[in-house]
């Protein structure tokens, strides 16, 4: 694999990982100010490794990051149907009856 194609593929992989890390943190932290602090922390972690050039070390970093992302994924993440932010799909409590109203 040439150095140029590796760089492009690596950049896409890191960008995807970074975006998924931000979205995963947003599933857990609903307060925007608290989430922003977490986003800055995530960015700092990525920036700390931006000068790593060893392919072996890069692979290890990416694998560790993917594992951490899987470990911290939310069991009920926010959904965005139709491109708009949506609330969590919480099932109704067993004692609540949902009735349709006639129109």
C-alpha cells in the first residue's frame, strides 16, 4: 500500500472514529455544557496522538479506541429519523394504557 493511499484511508478512519466518539458521548450526556467539556477532552485525546507515524502503533491505537467506543456505547442511543433529532424510544410503562382518540 502506498503512503498516500494509507494517509487518505487513515484520515477517514480517524475522522469516523472521532465523530462516533462525539455522538456516543452525546448519548450519555444530555447537558450541552457538560457535553462540550467531554468533547474538548475527546479532541485532546485525538490531538495527543496526531503525530504518531508508526503503522504498528497507529493500528494499536485505533484498535484500542474502537474497543473503548464499543465498551461505552449506550444501550439505547438517540435516533435521528428523517434527519431531525428524536427522543429516545422509551416503551410505555406496563400500567399505562395508550388509547387512540377519535378524530
